[in-house]
C-alpha cells in the first residue's frame, strides 16, 4: 500500500460530489430555478410576439384584399 491509500482509507478520494458542496447547493437551489424562471419569461414573451405578428400580418392581408376589390 502506498501513502495515499493509507491516508484516504474509507474516504472518497475525489472529495464530495458537487451537489454536496455549498456552491453546489446554491447552484441547484438558486441558480437553476432562476434560469428556469428566465426561460419561462422568454417563452411567454416569444408567444406574445408571435401572436402580435400573426395579428399584424392578418390585418395587412385583410387590407390588401380590400384594396384589390
């Protein structure tokens, strides 16, 4: 056995997993929910933009039809 094996017997030689660290807990409990909230807001804004663009092009199309008649 080498020195490293003797001092780390019974322990994980790589240390704690990321989710077990304070930084990992902050990331999982704070950063990820914040990012998900921003993605949700972005999705909501894109849906509103899409609805407005559809309405705009429908109005343009209706105006074109009226001019052609």
